[in-house]
């Protein structure tokens, strides 16, 4: 697994950080999230820090499992 663009354990990324890092692909990120929430209305968003080797990742999950797992990179994910 590759490393996230967000690596500071003390700082949870936010939407503004995504806009700056993903640039033109940020709209795709949000479109995917909206689609998942349309199909799974009770799903929750969660940033997860997996350690120094991986950094922060984002997942949308329901009560039992992760539905989608996204890793933000420099201008892509």
C-alpha cells in the first residue's frame, strides 16, 4: 500500500485539505462519496490514521464493514 499525502498523525485532514491536494480530481472524490451515501444512507464517513507507513485514509462504512476506502495522494486518489 502506498502512503497518503496526509501523514501528520496529530492533524485530521478536512475538505479544504482535499481541495488543495486533489485539485481537479476532488470533484470525483465527492461524487463517489455522494453515490455511496445514496446507496447506503446510514453510512458514516471516517478518517483513519493507519500509522507512519501509510498516513491518513478515508473510508465510508456501515455498522459492519467498510464500503469504500480512499487514499488521498498528490492530485489523485
